[in-house]
């Protein structure tokens, strides 16, 4: 049985917001399609108060910006990128090319080919979010992407120096100070100054996510992503203060970020809720965290952990943090989540910033059918076929002819027939003369 101690706002209100965002994005994309760089510049000035002579930073500008970043910040960026790179390299090693002989002389193969050009979006706007540079750019380079175009918005009209440093150290081939829908459009559609890419990766606000949705098909995307989410599973052994701190760690991403607690203990749940209210009182990012908790926070009490895991799966949350006595039980019981964080010793913030797994993850229930950003997202798994044995080709042709005619695909059938005729020396029933005469062999 589920008892709700706190519920979120109506889904109808969220849907109305979605419709408004979609209409705005559609208009912006239309303008950029029609007017290219001129429209990009207008929207950058309007939304970010940013209209420099060029959005792309030169190598000299990048060098100057990186040189001004404190040494400790650079060292921390390099350390974190090493963690991300190590995990991404292990992922890449797990993906193998292969070739198999399924019949005599019939060779089927698989290759994993990197996407040629990727747009890596690093959100910002109010705060520098260097970690997204690690997740999008380092992973793309480990996959073998030859051209990575990195975009990030200015922060209060200024170049975000730490973000630029992270992009540069991650291996970006181009760095543009450009954000929002206008960045998505420039990357996907291409303009006079931005050559289009093949795939866009990276998180963003509701407008960025909607732009990716509308552009999908014209360009590849990593995944559909909405506001950051956290779901905490807590039993009676959980520390309510830790629960509260961790819930708010994700609520501060934005006023529409869901933070959900599912607990087997009403005592722990109520104590955590009380801690949340106290912490919000002087939290520096309460302008985001407070409305996120007020409108999108939920607290559910359930009978036991099996029910807690089942309920958590119905949310299919981006981040699921398991604060229980035996957190690894979640690995056996759960299947719908973007990433699991097991035990008090870890937290979602580690995944966001430092631990090495990718933090670009599915939201809004899409964890039911997809995982997050990883090396494989930047690879195209393609196949090839080769048949060198005449008898095997004739056998395939015979079956192909019958199978194709069941589906009334006569042209397909005849492709098989000609190989049966050529390799077995049989006449073509549908030809005016034998295959030998037609082919001149």
C-alpha cells in the first residue's frame, strides 16, 4: 500500500508548460532556418545578452582564457576527466567488431564506426557546468569522433572560463560561446559560420530539450531529456538528514526538477521532510530548489522494500539513490532507471561531477526504454556481408526466391534466381532465353 505524505502538482499544468515551450522552439527554429547566422545572433542577444563579433573562440582566445583559470581548478578538471576517460575506455573495449562464417563461404560482419561530427552542448546560463564537458566531449573522443563542436552559453554576459577550460582539455575541436535553442539549431541545421554536425549530445533546459526533440531525424541526438530527477529509496536505517540533503542536491538544478522519496519508514520520511524545510531556509540556490520541492517533490511511504523497488520502477527516474541496509538488492530487483547510486557512501552528486560514469541520463520515464549517454551513442553499429562459395550463394538464392514470392516481391526473387542459375547452371524460367545466353558466359 502507498501512502502519500507529499504529492506533485497536476500533470495538466506540466503539459501546458510543455505546449508553450514547443511553440516557442518551433518559431525560433523556423527563423534560424530562414535567416541563418542573423537569426542566431538576434536570439543570442535577446536571450543571453551576447552578440560578439564571432561566437567561435580562436585558439589564441582559448589559450588566454585557460591561462587565467586557477591551477587547482585545472588540476581538478584533469583529474575528473581522467575518471570519465577511464570508464569510457572500458566501455569502448566492451564493444567489439566481429566476423563470423555462418555457411561455407558466407561471411557476416559487424563494425562499430564513430559518428563523423558531434555537437557537444554544455549548459550554463547562471552557473558554469564544467562536468557536462567531460561527459559529452571526453566520451566522444574515446569513441573516435574526429570533429567535436562544443557550445556553451555565456554567464551573465561573460565567457565561462572554467567551462571553456574543461572543453579544451576534453579535446573539443571547436568552442563556441552560444547557448539555448539557437545553439541547437546552428549545430543541427548549419549556418554560414557553423558547419552542421551529425549528432548532438548533452543536457539542457526545457527549451534545449525541446529543440533536440524537434530536430531529431534531421540530426541524431543522444536521448530525449527533460529536467533533472532524483528518486531516493530509504529504509528505517537511512539517515533522514542525508536523505534531505541528497534530495535538494538535485532540486537545485531548476524549479522543475522532481525530487522523490520512497521510504518503508514513515518516521524517516517525515524527518527528512522536516530537514528539507530547514535546509531550504538559507540554501544559496533556494530560488531553484524551493519551487522544485514545492511543485515537484513527492514523498511516498510503502510497506516493504520489494514494494519500494517496484514503485521506483514505475517512476523510471533518471537517478535512483538507494539508502538502505542492503543497497545492492536494487541491482536484482530494479530495471527502470538511468543510474543507480548504492549506499550512503555514494550520491548522485558524485555521478554528476566526479566519479566517472556519465551524467547525461534519461528523464521523464524514458529510462523504461533507454540508457544514458555512453561511448556506444557515438558509434554506428554497421554490418557487411560477403558470399564467396557458389553452392552457398545458390542455396541462399533458392530460399530467397521462395521467401520473396510469398511476399509478392518478384524483383527480390529474381536476384536470388540469377545466382541459382549461374552457380547451378539452371535456366531462368522467367527469361526469354537461358541465363548463359543473357549473361554472355
